[in-house]
C-alpha cells in the first residue's frame, strides 16, 4: 500500500462544505413547533463511541493519493470497495469482487480497463446513526465541493493503475446537480490554473442555454508526466426545457449539468 499511495499532506483534496446546521436532522436537545426533541439513548452512545474513534482515526487513502503507475495488488481494498466494471460515468457494470479480477472487464480502445469503485462508508454510517451532521459532512468522502461524485481507476493489461476518472453523479438531486458543471473549476485548480488548453464546442442542433448560460468545454493539460482532461457541460438537450410546452409546468431534472476529470500517466494510452 505504501508503494501506491504518496504523501497525503502534499496535495489535499478540495474542502467539503458542511451542510447547514440542523438540515435534515433533529439534534439532541433540538426543538420544533411541537416542543423539544431528544436523541435516542442508542444514538447518544453511538455519538460518544464515534467521537472517541474518530479522534484517533488516521487519514484514509483517496483517489488523489494514487501514484501512477502502481500495481493493482497495492490498492487499499479495505478502503476502496465494491469494484465493478466501469461505464465511463454511468452506473457500475459487472461486479468483480476484487481489483485483481480487472481482466473480467472489457478493455477500452486505449487498451485500459475502467474499474468503478467507491470509498468504504463505515464512518459515515456511524455518523448518520449518531445523527451528527458535522461528522457526516467530514466522513462523506464521495463528494467534491458538495457535489456527489463517482470514481473509477484505469488499469492496463499488466495490472498497473495508469490513471483515474472522477465524474459528478447524474443521480444527484436536481437543485444540487444544476451546479455540477462548476466543479470543473476545482478540478483544474487542483493541477494549477496555468497551462490549460480549452476548447468550447458550439451548441448542437436543439441544445439551448440554461438561464442564458451554455457550457460545453473540454480542457487539457500535460504536467508532471500526466495527461489531464477536464470536461464540463451545462445546457438543455434537444427536447428539454425549463417548462413543459404542453402543460406549462416546470420540468423535473431535464437538463445536462456535469463535470468530468480524467488523469492518465503520459504514454499509457494505447498500451
């Protein structure tokens, strides 16, 4: 594992903003129109246990920590869990049980195989059981700048991790997903604001701006032996609109808003 993960303090991930205090939770001693509410004794016990355990918890490995290339056998499978064949931003495909079974997934044109995974959520589940919103925010790692994300690794035929992808999650609530395209700014900032080559693609037939904003951009950069690509999208697809033309009522989740990061070791494509 030490061969795979670099120094964790060298480039920390973007901060995750905590939720509004009390949002969706009834804290111990909280009060609403019906009077005071108190946490169940089990929740209080969990909160105490969580606080003691979390204080001693070491920083967990994250996708940002990967050193490329590294052998698939060095992946921290207790923290990177539920591997499955990736679908380039879609839902997970065939579950493979272990990263060592990466060859069960079909290779892309590049020769690399995409393996979807998620971070272990044990600490988040404990925080939710304790109804501790601050702890939930700290331990919900599957977000970037508040946006839910999906993760995948890119593995070559020799079993070396050559890159990774991060996508904003299309299943997020529509009010949250509407801002997903803005995560592209954080993706680029992580690798430095200079040296990017960006191309804006004109709207295709039927694509229209959302409240006057149209984004269909691809940015590329080569740095530190890596080929980095960031894409962002924000528009209505053909047939989509804010209001249903037949009923005049607001539509639900009918828009494109997303950001995508791909990082691959230079020279790994086409292996």
